[in-house]
């Protein structure tokens, strides 16, 4: 076995493995590293060595997380990070056996995301002050989030050269640097075109020239927190009393497609879900609509 002399070096190797070999996103890498650090700190506090960790030790760590009130969903993510870490150590010869092989993640209940109606989204867009300096940009942000179902990180990193308005689609680089093609609706195309005319006049810092959505004041790509702030502000102005985030617009995009009769596989591709199981959650969102579809189209109901 390879000796473990430097934990910091081991963490750097694991970080490189996540990005370069597994092709996971920077956000996933950061989450995994954070979870592994929690576990390593926990070991240090108990005077335990990483090399001697077995399944009972990891189970005790998970039990402590439960006692601390960590949610099952967060526990499941931590399990995923720790599993990846020990699989990496086993593959690189730091340990002989993987103690997480029999580790079970906590059961996570079905969480149905918040969804806005088309009228609520239209109201958010109407509340944008046309006299404000950011009105055209902010309208384009909401139109792209809802019209394309993008994740907030995908929106922040959207490149001008990957938007094809004449052909009516854009190319998104999603999780794991995987690319997907997303068609553009006419209102979304118009909002992007209007903003791009304004975007030409915006001075940007070196290296940010290719990014679509930028801060006019800083000249850099917009941060996640800025996008969250814009979406929540427009929701409040539209008198929407629920918690609204950029992801709410993504969920609304998928739900409205399903209600409109779109194929679940097509929705999966546009959302960039690796597994169809991640997309199937939208089947649970509007049982009333699905029931009405059966009543309207099933031959047993038609005859009656």
C-alpha cells in the first residue's frame, strides 16, 4: 500500500480525480471536498487514523450527523462524497479494501419542487421596471431561466458563441461538462436579441468577453447570488408569497412542458438529467392534470 504521509496532498489528488477523471462539475467537487473535510475533522477529533477506518467508524460518523439534526438529503450527499473518496483511495492503492462498500445511505423522501403558474411568471416579467438600467438584461435572465430550464450555474456561464438565434437554439455546458442543445421559444429569442444589442455596449474585463450575462458595473459574469436576488425581487414585486428561486423557474419549465404533452425523454434531454428517474419527479407535480388527461383520452372514459 502507498503510505499516507500528507492528508493535504491526498485531498488535492482527490480533487483532481473528481474533475479530470470523473468529469464532475466544480460545484460537485466543492461539495465532495467539503463533506470529506467534515469526516477528516471528525476523525482527528477522536484521534483516529484514516488508514484504519472501517465500516463501523463511518456508521458512527453518520449516526453523529443524524443526532446533530442533519437532514436525510444532506446525509445522503455526504455518503456519496465519502464513498467517492474511499473508492479513489482504493483505486490509487492507499487502502486494500473499501470500507464504504456496504455503507447504506439514508432514505430520502420524495421532495416535490415549487412550481409557478404561467400567469405568475408573466407577472414577474411585467413587474420589471422598463426605466431601470438593468431592465432588458433582467427580462432576458428570467426568460432564459424559464424558457430553457437552465440551472443557475449554467446561466451564469452561458457563452455568446453558443447562442444561435437564427437557428433557434442554444448549447449549454451542464454538469460534468456535458453539452446539450436546448430549443429557444420566440419570446426567449426576442429577449436575448434585445439584450445582446445592449450587451455590445457593455465594457467587460479581460476573459469575460464571451459571457452573455455580465454585471454592467463590474464587467464580469453575474454571480449565482445576483441571479437569486433578481428572481426573488421580481417574485416579491409580483406579489408571489412563496419562496421563489432560479430553480423554481427550471421546475416550472419542466412541469409546463409535461402538462403541454411533451415527451418525458425530451424533457430529460432539455434539462440535462443523466437518468430518467430524475425527470420522473415531474409526474408527481400535477396529479389533477394527469387525471384529466386520463378522463379525456382513455377509451373507457370516452364511451361514458
